[in-house]
C-alpha cells in the first residue's frame, strides 16, 4: 500500500568530475571528534606525517594542534597529542563520499535545487590509535571511573521538597466500597417473590434492560437471568435491542374497559 504523504521522487544531476580522486576513511576516538566539533572553522586542527618505506605499508602519524588541545572545559582531562593511524586498503568494496550544496538564497532546503557531488572514492580505511603515554593512561582511567559510577545516587536534602505523591486510595473508590458494604451482599429471594416483582414492573413498562431489572429486584444477575429466560424474551433487533419483554403467555397488561353504549330511557318498544 502506497503512502500518500511520501515525498515524490525527484531526479537530480550528480557531478562526477571527482570520481577518480582517492580519499581516506578515518575512524578517530570520540574525544578527538568532540574537540573537532568544538573547534572553529578558521584554525588548524592537526597535521599528518606520512613515512614511506619500500615494500612496506606507509606509516601515518597524526599530531593535534595546540589550538585543539586548549579547547577543554574546567576540570576536563587533557588528551594525547600524538596518534598513529593503521592503514587498510579497500579492495572488495566500492565506497564513495558524496556531498550536496543548498542554495543560500532560500531559507529552506529545496530538493529540486540541491546540487550533488561525488567527492571521491574511498581507497583506504584508517584507524586512529593513541600512543600509550601517561596522558592516555590518565584519560582512560578517568573514563573507566566515570563508567563505573552508579546512575542513581543518594543525596541529602537540606530543605523540605514539596511535591505531589501518588495516591493509592482515591475518594471515589472509598465511597463506592462503603456504598456496596452498606447495601450488603445480594441474597437470592424466593423465585415466586421475584416473579411477582417482575410482573409488577412489566405492568408499568413493556421493555427493560438487565441493569434496571437488577435494581428493581435487587437479585444477583446470574440468578435473575435464569428467571428471565423462563418468562421473558431477549430482543436482538432494533428498535428494542438488548431489552427484555414478557413472553406472550405471561402478558397481562392493563387495558381500558370498552365503553358500553348507553340505552335511551325515552325510547320504547311499543308499537
């Protein structure tokens, strides 16, 4: 089933001028990614040093800039400056990097006017790993300590905190329970007595629902239904659906006596 609210597909042109350019996919630790997110766009974030040795993989080293290292909150641990990057060639997968440019003259993103570019094809994957120095060990131990702290802690309050506590016993529940207790448990009356009450009720109205009959007779609903099935019919169709009425053989509704014609006293049978 199709979704009527789905955004319609729009064909866009893709700039493939940089398809032949090889790019790196680098995985960096979280603390480096956080620093780079905080860094403004006009500063240097680091330098790469690539050492090539014949018949060996190139050795890549990352040095973070002093401007990035200084971006820390009060009490925050220092991060390592030097890192090595383990290089892995990508041979069995075809991965690419894409970008899109949104026009600056509009306030919202207009899909039809976006420009898509292929920035290059990923040829190598690199993983950034810090060197084991005292700064890294201190950072790692602090991370482990924070992870081991319990999520909930006991705090001592200096003043009373006013808040709303959940109520396990509501007023209307108590009133209902007291009302049921005052009424007492419904006991089964004699069948003939219940029938007399029912016949008297049906003399007033022809149709009743089960709740009204239970209120009138004050009998358990199971016992009441047993008696109703003997002397009443249950309507399943409109206009009196789900209502009870007496069976024809038990109906003795009060009817008005027919008016007898009065004899004319002045009339005589004499010829």
